């Protein structure tokens, strides 16, 4: 469909219009859709189809045809932008703007939205080309529409266009135009610095201008949609990722190579909360103009007026107003003058006074929701608390309510969270109810308060009143989790969220539980000890009466996960310290065996030790429970087992004595060696007695063992234990260990070789490695020397053993250190010829993963030559060589 020379050829334009209408109808009716799509595509790909598209927009009665015409204008204009004259560019934008204004009352909303979007995209495309007067001319049309002088529908359309424009200029929502990033960044900077605040004031004035009409009317009036879209635009602007808030154009440099992502601390949480930092130039319009008061009064008045109409809470105007209020709660940065704490506090107190009626009293609101009222207002109230917590300290957060209530904000947070937990306990459903959502938001609020992003110290402390409230809340949380564990103990439904909680990707809510517990540590640790010992006593009673212990075991599983998060941090990459809350409390506990943390830890170690007994293990310790045991031991041992001496000596005497009592108890000269021995024996049990349990083996080999051998003080004691020597012996002789997966074979071999660093000298370390690995080299040498090697080597059992031994060689090589280098090199030399022989035998066996450890020099060159020869003769073998003196690792996959 080409545009003819005669632009006034009415018949041809009508023919094009009918063709497009027919294509749209065909797609809708599923009649030859491929041909119809080709027809529509030909319109947008035609050179300069603007006349035909305008004719369709102005003359067609088919909404879909208008939509396609608008899309074609957009595609063609962006494609041909370089050859269009400035008059043509301006004409296209003006046409789109005039069209949406003239048809503002149209019922074809999606067509209007599309044309508005096209106008915004074309305006952005020419933004850097247009001079200021041209931009002002376009925006003047919009301002005239927004003032309301042309009617409510036009006013709505004008604000709606600004929504499209802001969306196009925002990097996260902009449309791809095939232009350099620098273009988009320059457009973004220009709009943010010169126009964004103006757009906000237009929306603010438009909303304020229709407020009285809305309030005086007993039914919904057209002005409601103007107010709603204005609130929505204000929210969109506050969601802008402000980058140029200083307002100093001379200092602005656009870094087009950096990835401009938002680093708001709560983006990693379950609940989205965008931090608003617009800069000091926004202070007048957002803080000093009474805008927040107007917004709160508007929502409060509408809320009271429509209080008997439950559906109103979910109406667009109510939703938009609440979202904007929540967004104001996260306002922070240099919009508040430095040192003017009163302005920030006044702003937050004003907001909290408005939202408290959404969430207090919690029990009353909860009952109304359970009776059928919408939960949206309560959830937005929870989000508002999260936003406030994100930009304040715990002390300031708590003080916000005290100017109007006899209790602090933390007490309110505890009461609200407690009510949500009670509802969860009462409903006990797998469906994601409002209480689930509220719980996640409130837990994120606790995380924001107690572990703010970027804090260099430990957890934030709470006021005394807040500590007591947090202690009561944690007790309720423990009760809830145990009830949930008990209720799901016999649930075999794979979709159950509780049973599917992964040890490796720990449920985020447990981290939040740990923070709440540490905030009230003097209450939580004794509580956990009491509950754990009660469950142990119940377990003994159930076992003696030969009843089913499943429910109690599931509760113990839950307790282990909670306690692990309370007592210790994950410590990825380095050894974690004892949590600060535990360090600075229990100052009266100067005897190690009476320290609350020691009592709790010892109880768990005693319980875990029971798994060594075969009879108890068979009846009590399922693979799932053992995963929790090993996970806890790995996490706990990194923090408490044999801490370095001198830890905390700079602290005051009383605090130092308390720390010493805690850390010395599990030190090398006290109970640490016994605890280490128990852990090793438990670990050996998991590897031998739970075949095929890959998650359990993963926790043991890669998490628990890696933590033990990575700690210098522990390694010294580790190699002196009979249990560790038994593990090394089992590694050599225990047939069941050959069933471990390849990665676990490597990890276990690496762990055992690394433990040699704990021996007293290099010769002893090398002899330890020789004793550990001799069985592998001897087997491989014996196998490669058999006269019927080809026949024997292809037997399934032989393939399994060879694969296992080669993985162990890889693991041992990866643990090579200077003091054990000699033994590793000897091992490589001794198996070199055997491995080369086996490589030739297994060159077509893709299930074999071959690894050879070879000394440097001429041997490495020989191996390289031989491997290249094998590769050329057998394309099915993939060889990856890593030349890292003094050894060469050749890996066959």
C-alpha cells in the first residue's frame, strides 16, 4: 500500500481504510490471521503512510483499525525521523495531541491511550532537536488542557498524556528507539531538571481544583477521574529515580557507561518500597505548601463520607490516594535541610497520624476483614510503616506515635504483627491470604528497623518498651511456627510451602525472625531453650511409649532453623562473629556452663549426638531432620567453635567476662574439642547411613566440612581426633562412600587433604596425604597393568570406581598447598601413565570424567602431546587443559 502522488485521492484512502478494517476484523474472527497480519504490517512499513493513517483515525468506525493506524504512525516516524523536516515532525506530534483532545470524551479508551503514547514517543524522539520555544508550544497545549478550561474530559486527557510522557522519559519504562543510551540519559536529565517539578505542580493544582466538587457530591462525578489520574501522575513522578537532585546544572555529567540501577535497600525484600530522594529544590512543593495535609484530609474526608460503602476502599481514587500517602512516607535525602530534624519528624508524624486509623486497633480491623471488608487499606498501612522504618532509626520510629498515643510505634508494630500471626494460626491454609501478605510486609519492616542497609555495626537496638513488646511477639511467632509444623507433619502435598522450604535457599522470614529475637535476646534465648527442652522431653516420652514421633520431630526441625538464625549469621566468605546482641547481653553470666547461649547450644549438640546411635537414628532422625541438624551445626560451628583467643579484649571488664565465658566454653581448652568430635562423628554418620540423600550430603561435604577445615584453630584439633582418622579410613575403605556424587567426592577429598594443614610439620602433612591417597594410585596402577584391561575396564563396577577415584584425585589436587605439594606431585607422577592408558581405553566413554595430575617439565609436555593425539583421533572426547605449574589438570568430560 503505497501513498500516491495525489494526497486528496479520497477513493484510494477509503480503499486503504477498508482494507485495514477488514484485516482487523479477520484477526478478531480468526479468519486467515497470517494474511491479515501481513496487511497490517505493510501499513506500518510503507514509506510515509501518514496521510492514510490520519484518514483512518479521522474516518474509521473500527477502533482496532484506529489503533493500528496510530501504531503505524509511530513506527514510520521513528524509522524515517532522519528524513522528515522539522515541520513534518512537529505536525505529527500536533496531530496526535489535537486528536486526543478533540476526542477526549471518546469511549475508545485504548485508542486514546495509544495515540497519547505515540505523541509522547515522538516528542521524546525530537526532544534534543527542538528548541525551547518548540517544546514550550507543545507543553502549553497540555497546560491549557490540564487547567480544565476545556472541560473535564480534556483535562483528564491532558494529565493522561503527561503520564505517557513521564513514562517514556523514565529509563525503566521507556520504549526502545534504536538510539544510543546517551540520548535517553540526556532526555531524562532534561525532563528531571527542567520540567518534572512543573508537571507535578500541574497535577497537584488539577486535583485540588476538583476536590470540592467531589466532596459536595453524593454520587460519583466526572471530576473523580481527574482527581484519580492527577494522584496517579504525582505518584508516578515521586517514583522517578532522581539522579540530578542538586539542581546545579554545571555539576551534572551524564555517565552513559554506568548501569543506572536503583540501590534502594528494600528492593531485595519481598515487599516493594521505593525510596524518594528528589533533592532540595522540591522542598517547597512537597513539604512547605501544605500538600501532605491536603492529601491526608482528602483521603480522610472521602473515607468518612463513604464509610458505609465497603467497596469504596478499592475504588481507583482511594487506591491512588493511599499509594501516594505511602510514597510520601519514604521521602528522604537532602530535601530535608541538614540539621533540621524537626522538619523530618513533623513530616513523618503528620503521615503516621493519618495512617494509624488504617491499622489500629489491629484486632478490630482484622475481624472486619474476616467479615468481608477489603484488606487493601490495612495492607497499605503496613506498607506505610515499612516506608517509615526504611528512612528512620528505631528510636525515631518509636517516637512518632507518642505525641498522639500512650504507646510507641514499635508497640503498634508488635501488636499489628501479633494479630496477623494469630490470624495465620487460626486459618492454617496453604493459600496466600491477606495475612500472609501482611506478615511479609511487617517482617520487612522489622528488617528495615533492625538491619538497615549500609549499617556498619550490629543490629539496631530498641527502646525498653519495644524490647518487651518484641519479646512477646517472638514468643507468639515461635508458637505459630510450631503449630504450623505440627499441622503439616503428615501433609504429603508437594505444593505445601512449609514442607518445601529449602535449607540452601533459606526462607527470608526466618532471617527476620532472627532479628526480632535478637532485639529481645534476653527473652528469646531462654524461651527457645525452654521450648527445645520441652520437645526433647516429649520425644523421649513418645519413644518410650512407642508412639509416632512425627509431629514432635517436625517441631524440632522448625526449632533448629529458627535457633540457627537467632544464634548465628550465615558468614559467606569469612568467619562470622557472634551477633552483637548476644555479645552485649547476659552480662551476669560469667560461668560458661550457665550462659544461656551455652545451655541452648549444648542441648542441641546433645540432641544431635543421639543420631549416632543406630537404633535412635532409625526411629527418629529422618533425612529431613538430619538436614536441619547438619545445617545448624555448620552455621553454629563457624561462629562459636574454637573462636580465636583475644576476641573482645578491648571491651569493658563485665562485658569481657561474659564474652569469655561464652567463647571459652567451646574453645580448644574446654569443651570445644569434645563438640568437634561429636560433629565429626555425626557427619560421618550422615555420609554412610543416608545413601542417596544428595541435599544432606551437600550440606555435610560443602558446608559443614568446608567451615571446619577453613578454620586454622579447628584444623589443629581436627587431625588429632580419632573420629577424623576414622573418617579418613572410611574414605579409603568404606564402600558406601563410593556412591557419593562426583562433586561430593571432590569436596570430601579436598576437605581431607586440606585438614593436613593442622599437622605439626610439612613431612607429617605429606605423609598424611600419601596415606590418604595411596589406595587410589595403587588401584589405578593395578588396573592399568592388567592383561585383560579392555575387558575389565568396561565393566560397570570398574567404570564407577575409576570415575570415583578420578574425582577424588581432582579434589585432592585442588587442595594443594605448599606444605603438601610434594605428596601431591608424587601422586601425580605415580598415576600419570595409568591415567594416560585409561584415557585411551575410555576415549569413547562420555560418562567418564578423567582428571590427571601430572608434574611439570617434560612430563607435562608429553601429556599435552598425548592428549592432543587422543583428541584428534576421537572427536567425541572433549579435553580441557589447564596449565598451572607445578601441576597440569587435564579434564575429560
